């Protein structure tokens, strides 16, 4: 959620809005009337409702192109709920509010960026050998950087630090005497 939201009065021009959006690196501006949010204007609205229509951004008022009502969620809403609202209404951002106070705006891009960051953190964790969630929360896989290990199980390619560890692994999981203990018969079958 971006707490630094651009809010302008409905009489402000599109030109003022684009300047504020550029300064705050925002994709949208909330439109208010006497302190109450009544609409929202996105970059897409400006592009399609003003620029493509050869409108003058300094003369077009936000109230003329705003989308209303503004869809909003409470601060306790989940990401899944936010995406569901966005999908249902075909929008890219939702206002977050508590009572009459605007807390911020959540955008689809923010959610995907956060998910990518979490995914990259999980990837780093997995590479370092810590359990990582693969596919779903119930399927846990242990991944290790094989370049750190000199010994690999000939049956399942699991990495080991020591010959003793490999031998015990083969005895337990593959039901044979370990090759390191001299039983190499299966290698020639």
C-alpha cells in the first residue's frame, strides 16, 4: 500500500494532477470535494479521456473525467480480497480507508511487485539450503547448492558432506549396503 496518496479537489485541472502524480510517482489521484473523496483519476483516464480526445489538460477539471464511486477496503483486508475487488470491477487500484480517513491506495502493480520480492527472497532461501515452499504451502522441498558438496548419491542424486553420511543414506533409503562399504555389485548389473 502506498500511504503517500495524491488528493486534489475536484476543481483542480488535469495538468495540476499530472504534475502532482509525477512528483509523488503515483499512477492515480484521489478527487475530493470539501475533504471527502468522491472519485479517482488514473493515468489511463488522462490518456483516454483527455489526451486522445485532444483535450487541454490545463482546462479539463478532474470532476469531468473522474471515476466514481471510489472502491475502498478496510485496513484489515487481505491481498486476495483486494485482487478480487479489482478483478470484479476491472480496476487496477483500490483505496484503503479507516472510517473517513484515507490510509493509502493499493495497486495491482504493488501487489505483484511485493509477490515478486517475496518470491526472490524464497529463492535465495532455497539456494542457501533452507526449506522453501514450492507450488503450494504443503509441498516443501529442500534445495541445496550442489557445488558445495563433493559426494552425490548414485541413486537419487542427493548431496552429502561425508562418505559416512552417503553410506547411511543408501542403507536407510535404498536398502542396500553402501557402495562406500565395498558393495558395488549393483553398479555392474
